C-alpha cells in the first residue's frame, strides 16, 4: 500500500472482521481512519486494539447505524462538520443470511443495511469526495454470492416470499450494480477524480457467518460455521486485501471488480475480475438507482460543470417533512 499520510478514510463496520483488519492496514499506512460503527462501545474497544500496536494511529469512532436513515444523515452531518477531505469511503458493513426482519424505515434488513444504507451514505458524502483534491474512491464490498442474486423489484423486501440466502444474494448483487452505476453517472457528469469500485473478500473467517445462526438460536448451524471457517476460510486479514487493493492500488479505474484470485476465487491475492452477467445489466442498474432514491429520499445531484451539490432528499426538495431521510 502507498503512504496514506494526510488521507482520510471512512470504513463502515470497522469494529470487527474485514472492517477492523482494513482499519489496521489503513492506520499502518498513515491514514486518518473514521471507524463508522453501529455500536460506539464496540467501536471504542476495536480502536483500543488497533492503538495497542499503533499508539500514534489517527482513529476516530463515530456512530453509524445503516439500518436507520436518520443515523446515516446524522453521521454524514457530523463528518462534514469535522473533516474537510474524504479520500476513500469503504462501504464494508453488512449482515448475512439472517431471519427476516425490518430496518427502522421498514426495509428488509439485508437489502436495507447492505445496499440502501450505503446508497444513502454515499450520496450524502459524495460532495466531500468530489471536493477533495486528487483522486478519491468509493469501494463497495460485495460477495461472490452476488452471482446467485436477482433483483426482485416486485418483492424487494421479501414480504411475499423470503429466503435468507436469496435476500443476501440480492443485496450483494445490488452492491455491484450500484458501484457500476455510480461510476457511469460520475463519468457522465464529468467527475473524473472519483472512482467507484466493487470488491469481494472470497471466503474469509469473520463474525458475519455467525450472526444468522445466532439470530435463529441455532447452536448446530453456528458449530457448523465454526468448522467451515476453520477448514475452508482464509483469515479476515487476507479477506480484507481486495478492499485495500481497490481502495489504494495505483491504476485502479472506476467500474472495476476486485477479488481474491486463488482457488474458486475464495482465497489468495487480489486481482481484477469479472462479476456476474446480471451485474452489468444497465437497465436493472438504472431501475435499482431510481428505486433506491425513492426509498431513501437521497438523490445524487450532479451539476453540469461536473461538481455536486450537497445531497438532498425528496422531502427537503419539496419542502416537506424529511424525518425518514
């Protein structure tokens, strides 16, 4: 990784797993890392573990609950008040294969957290990315399971029929569709210095695999996940490499997809890869974008001169109550 002194990086889900390992690496390279965590207490504990080996690291913990659009807005407001620059936004946090539930705004949790929360966050922080001198990047973490995914526009929130793995795959396909569509829109607006990149970690051993079994109260499934992680998975440290590569490697262009290049793309060193055929469907991506703006109330107002105004909400634009945006 290059020297990242004087660089500001936001990592969502920075308190554990891939987010924590990425935070360590960014801190090692000299970056100021804003650890965006749902639990401030767990974020503070994680910060202390990083500082134990890196006492001079520049780390800040900020509350961000991607399951609540009010929290997304509050985080973005605090960030813009505190920081003049944003060089890298890592949309990393997520949930996997959990029983059906809903976010504070009524979205199916996996689609709401993994996609819609990050869609809203990126929209609110995009002006800062555009205003920052030099090249900046948005890195959105997907999964190899996006290849199984389909976007069901007739039942996005699994109200008619719900399968936890199908819902996860849909949210991860949405991540890649969003990353590519954002890059196309940036290019069309003449914004040359912001690149939107997607990545996936392969199979990495993190706490993510245990949350579904824990939510179901299944000790057996949790034990099976422990065995699978021990036998098949690479470490979280290795699993973070594609995100770090996407965020910092010279020559990475917008619209790229980075993943581990070893066995079945589940482990190994990062490389540029091709995502699923569905992820390149521009009509689906445009439709998803429109739906995401409507659901979150967050728009991406590109100006003709290639700059961006502050992200707005439909309710704000119409002079209404934007309590849900």
